[in-house]
C-alpha cells in the first residue's frame, strides 16, 4: 500500500513539473525577476518609513 502511495505522489509531482517546465517562457522569467525586485525595493522603503514613524526619540 505504501509503495502505491509513493508511486502516485511521484507521478503527480513529476507530471506537474513536466507540464509547467515546458510552458514557462523567457519573458515569464524576466517578468518574475523584475516584479520580485520591485517588491523588494518597495518592502525596504516601507519598512524604513514605518521604522521612522514608530521609533521613540
């Protein structure tokens, strides 16, 4: 029974991986990198702003 469960899980994971890897384009990767960079910069500036607003002097 456990062997059957491992085969099912590996089949699902392998199928999902193979179906997504062929559908990802270079433009999707570049877009993801750019959006992650924008998100990191915005997060940094918001945390700096909140730190200035809520620190006691």
